[in-house]
C-alpha cells in the first residue's frame, strides 16, 4: 500500500480506536492518541529516509479515480517541499499530544472528542501537503477548518467562540475565492485537452490564458493563501485565534496550518501562474516587508505572551513570503527551510508559554519575573526557543533567515535591506520578554512555581534538539529541499540573476 | 369531424397514475373508513403508492418517447431522474408528516373555539393530509414532464392547490398558519394568472402550445418577437414564483414559518425539484435558441436572488425563516444551471436538486424535534446549547447546515462546484463571482447557528429535544447518510446522471 495513504489512514484508525474507548478511561484515550501519533511520526521518518532527493518528480505517488466525470482523482505524492512539511507536521503531532497532556480538561466536551479532532486533523495535515490533485487539495484545505474550529472554540480559553468564528469566516472567505479560481482552471483545462485537476498538467495551462485571466485566477489563490499564511493586512484573525486556542492547538495552527498558505504560494501560485506571479511580485514583496516590520512592532508592544508569539509569527511569515517571491533558488530553499524551522521554534515558544501561564494562571508577561531562579529548566527552554526565534547563529532559524535574505538581496536589495531591520527588532521583541519574565527579581506569587516535570521535559527535549542540531548541520533537510526548489523555478522559467563580479575587480 | 381516441402509454404514465390512484383511495378512506383505522390505513396507502410508483419508474427508466400521452407528456432521461428525486423526497417527507403532533386536530374548526378544544380532547387527526400529499406529488411528477403548456398549467395547479391547504394545517399558532396559507394561495393565484397570460402570448407568437412547436417558431423566426418576449417573461414569472426567486419570493418566509414543519420540508424540497425541472425543460427545449430574450434578465434575477437570499438570512431570528431565505439563495444558485444552458448545466442542476432536496427534508425533520410545552421552538436563541443537550441531533443539523453552506465532503459542495463550473463554462463569469461571494455571506449565518448550538450554554426555559418517532429517525438518518455519501463519493450518482439526463424534443 502507498506509504502516504497509509500515513493518512493511521490517524483515522487511531481516532476510531479512541472513539471506542469508554469516556471515563481518559488515560487510555491519551495513550492511544500518543501511540498513534508516534507511529505516524516513525512512518514519516521512514518515508524521508526512502526519499530519493536527486529525483525532482513526485515520489510515493498514488492515483485513484474519485469523480471521473469531472477528472478528479485521489492523487498523492511528495517532492522535497511537501516531504519537509509533512515531516514537520508528523513530528510535531506527538509532541503536541504529550506536551498538552491536560489540555483537553478545560474544554466544553470530553477528552475523547479532543483527541478525535486532533487525529482527524493530522490526517488532513498530511493530505493537504501530499495532494497532487488540486481538487483534493481544496477539499482538504477547506475540510480541515472544521476540526480546528472546534478545537479553538471548544477547548480554548477567553473569547474562544468568537476567535473560532473569526478564524473560520476569514478562512472560508479565502477558500471561496480560491474555489472560483479552481473552477476557472477546471474550465480552461476542459477547453485545452480535457478536464483535469492534475497539478502537473495544470501547470501548463498558463500558456492558454490571457494575462487578465491569469491575474484574476492568481489572485483567487493568492488571497486565500495570504489569509492563511497570514500576510499583512489579512492577518487580524491570527492573534485572536492563537491567544484563545490551547497551546497545542496554537502549535498546530501556526506551525502547520499556516504553512499551508506559504506552501500553496509555491505549489500553486508560482507553478500554475508564473507570469501573474511576476506581475504581482512588487506588490507582494511590499506586503511581505510590511508584515516583517509591522509584526515585529506589534510583538514589541504586546503584553500578552501568546499574542506576542502570534505577532512574531506574522513577522516570520513575512520573511517566508519574501523568500518565495524573490524567485531565486536560495530564497526558495531558505523559505522552505524557514517553514520547517518556524514550526519547531514556534512550537517550543508556545508550549513553554503554555506551561508558564498554566502554572501562573495568567498570560500577561508582567506577571512573570525571576523564573530563571525558580524554574530553571522551563526558563532555559523558553530562552533557547526565543533565541531560535530571533535567528541566533548556531540555531536552526539562522540558516534559513540568512538564506532568505541572501536570496532576496540578489534580486531585490531594497526589500532585503529593510527586512534586515526585522532582525534587529526581533532581538527587541524576544529579549524584552525574556528579561521581564525570566530575569530580575522574582515577582511575588511566583516563588513556588514548580519546574517542568518529566513528561514536559520529554516533550520539549526533541524540539530543542532539532533546533540546535539543524542550526549546526542543516544538510539533511537542505539536500532534500535544494533540488526541489531549483526544480520549481526551472520548470516555470525563473532564473537566478547572474551574480555581479564588479566587487572582485 | 372524426373523433380520435387517445392513445396512452400506460407503462410510462404509471408512476403518475399510481400516485393519483393512491390519492383517490385516500379520499375514499376519509369518506368511508371508521375514524380509528384511518391513520394507519392512510399512512400505508401513501407509502405503498409512492413506493409502487418508484418501482414502476425503475421499470421504464430506459425508455423515452414524446408520445406518452398524445404529445403532451415527454418521457425522457431527465424526466426519470426528476421524478425519481421527487418520489424519494416524497417518501422521506411522508415519514415526517406521519408524526401528527405537528398538525391541527380539526382543520375546519375556528382557532380558539370550543370545537377546536373538543377535537383536541378527542384526539382527532387530520388524516386528509395524506391524500393531499399524494395529489401534490402527482402534480409534481407531471410538472417536469409536461411538453405542452396546457398540461404544464394543469400540473402546476394540481401540485399547488393541495399545498395551499396543507400550509394551513399547523397545530399551534394556527392563525399564523392560516394566514400563510391564504397568502400563499393569493400570491399563487396571481402567479398562475401571469403564467396563463404568458401561455396566451406564446400561443399568439407561435400558433402552438407545445414546447417543440414554440421551439420551431423560434428557430424559424417567423413570429412577432414582442409576443415571444412577453410570453417568456410572463411564463417565467409563474415559474420563478414557485421556486421563490427574487422578486417573486415574498411568500416563502411567511409560508415556511407558518406551515407545519413537515409540510414545509416537503414543500421546500419537492416543489423545488418539480418547478426547476419544468423551468429546465421549457428553457432548454423551447427557448434555447432565443437566449437574447431571457438570458440577460435571468442572469440579473439569479444574482439578485443569491445575494438577497444570503444577505437577508443573516438577520433572521427564526430557524424556519432562516431556512426560507437560505432556500431563496439556493434558488439563485440553481438558476445558474438554467443559465448555463448546456448538458453539464443540466446534469449539475439535477444533482444539485437531489442533494439539496434531501438535505432540506432532513433539516426540517430536525426542526420538528426541538420543542417546548407549547410546540416547536423556532427562535434560534433558544437553540443555544443544543449541542450539549443532544450532541447527535446537533451534529446532524450542523452537517445539513455545512451542506447548505457548500463545505467540502458534503453533497452541497459537489453540487455547488458542478453548477458554478457549468455556468462559467458557458461564459457567465458574473454568475460565478456572485455565487462565490454570496456563498461567503451565506456561510456566515449557517455558522452562526453552529456557534449557537455548540459554543453557547443551554438556556433553561423548557426547550427540549423530543425523542423522535421511528419514521422521523429514518428520514433524518437517511438524509444525513445521503448528504455525506454524496459529498465523499458522488461519482456513481454523477455518472448515472451524466449518462441518463437528456431532454427529448
């Protein structure tokens, strides 16, 4: 059986298992969920090891007719880009389950429902990256909103219902614009060789479109992805959702679901509409740069620790978008690696922040203080995660941020230079809360906070290990990413600018 | 003058004749059977004749002829599909109607009178609703098959008159129910008059009352175009009234709200199939070559209907009124299938009608179950927390709402995709854009109900979910399963429709 299909089936089977465990055996339910996600993570690593990085076409492919009269197939396959993102998703899932062991308890519904939603969501996270049929991608893209919606609205805190609705409406609006574009593509493919949703065949359709059509269809896709990513000014749903969701859900939301947006920009916007992508690049670069700076300023001003992490993500997604639309091989590789790294550093930040606020009963940064003395392990974890978020050399994000900036500079020096200020601001928005929360005198009420327990240590250790290991040795991932990035650009005729050698003369 | 004895193809007319015979037997039972045995025998006769009619339809499914009844009835693939849909919807609705809790004890009694009280005390039942249903079904079966305008008018009246009566049979808030019946009747009578006027103009234009005769005149181009234009306009008014398209929609919210919920479900689902069947046949057969005369106006009506229905639904506080406006919006979506004027438009319309009809019956079935001591609870605010009280029921209702909203993995999405792509394929970009935008608006109020049910706490005011009768359970679960299956694996039905749907000339 196809490896990807198996990976998608496993969580579904796991959710069925969870469903038959009686409601009162909460521990069993959690164990079943953790076991399933671990199994999926292992199979994800196996797929990565068997992946042939020299081969730039889709691997592990499977295609079964789904709705033949519309040319719709259940078609899956991975290239370097989707492999990296699937790997990130399946590695984060067990960490989220383990780290958020008690997250389901403050919820509106039972723990069982929580883990069923998580497992169903995992299936969709794999599917959305693995789909090579645009219709299948769209179906999963939309359907995965439903479990997230219930996870935020049912188990979050504060104004959770309102945040969930805001998230859903934003996403649905974007999704419907994309649906219009998909219908457009479908009709155009029908006029030029028969109805199809195959991504490879559709990537030739731009030859048959007028530039107006191509621009409009591009916008349908891009706006949907820009909402998802999120790019300024379509970001306003994210802070609310991230602040209301449980830390685990926030990790999945920012770490994985938002990546669908940036993934989609590469896979669909660039590959399907290369000319329109070039047309809109100046505007998108501007938006990306604004996102970087604006997100950073919001983060500096944030008083709520969860919102702070959400704002830093807006800044980071600006970097990713910039790397993508720089249309250079380095920029692309950097953006893809950035997606992976951002998943892990945000996971670390959110999980530790979640533990901090669960212990203190508050998410306000000012309520913490002196944690370094009281809870050294927790403080160190937050510190390392923060350093990774500001791209300290030696940690994984540095490699990707550097690649993005270098890749952008060769084509858009001004954008790259402005974006560099984002790094300076990053130092501020990380170091200020680190100073306030971790250092200084112990704020009254914090004296007896317990440090991380064994379960929490086990959950955070692999995240920090990945952050450090990839900082020193990113090749295992870059080997997979680089050929894929080069292939995407080459396929649609984007060439890297020739490096000017005037400096050497 | 020589008398020609009519030649009828009884096999092809059997589905209609069986239902009519059942209705007549029902009338006899009302007249002669003892009161105690009426209910069970009526229910049996109704279900039996609907099932027998369906069996008769299956037997002749591959036949097609224009001579089923001397050129007045065209029996063809599209007709079979529409009749089949109507019968299935009718059977499911009859199960709901069988729950007599909804109906007044004695329709003839004055509301609030001594007579009414006695009738309630002696537990009388309005068993006459069963033969009325059968008469309406017979009219609906004939409506989309009629191939001349006189037959069409007769069928229209046969289906409408019983519905006017049935709308007035509600057990509670009887004045409202009777008012709605009167309103429906008066406006229906007006629209019938318009329809007749249109027939007269079309006869004046072409000298023929058959659809084919009119088509030949259109192709020949000999007639007076003013008459054609007036004829098309007036006939359209009559038909658009039945489907509730703006600006002929004013009756539908009041009637939906006032009528007994089971009747509303039947009316909303089955009437729509029948009326759209007739619209499709007339426009595809007679006016296909006179696009100039109706397409621009129809595009405008479709767009206004979509946008108006979706926008006004947002402000509704009553679940039945909300579903009424949602059905107006869906009428707009369905008109895009008429505008498409292509084979794929026809296929998509039939699929959409079936999927929408089934989901509608299921949704109204659920509405009948949410009650307090004085009957059904329509006020949406009192539905809050339903997910806590009755998770399965609330989830099922959410499924139907998601199907109406067109979320992937429900039948509504497949329907929306196919009907919009058909419209866009034949060049109606404006329909595609308006459709997608009003879907986004519509999503808002469907989701609002889901929020109410799942994210709000229950109000303690006596609102409760009654345990559904076995028949109601069947209807709701069949509708839910069909809605889900058609969303996940619609290929068999789509292929069947594609291979079968055809209008014979």
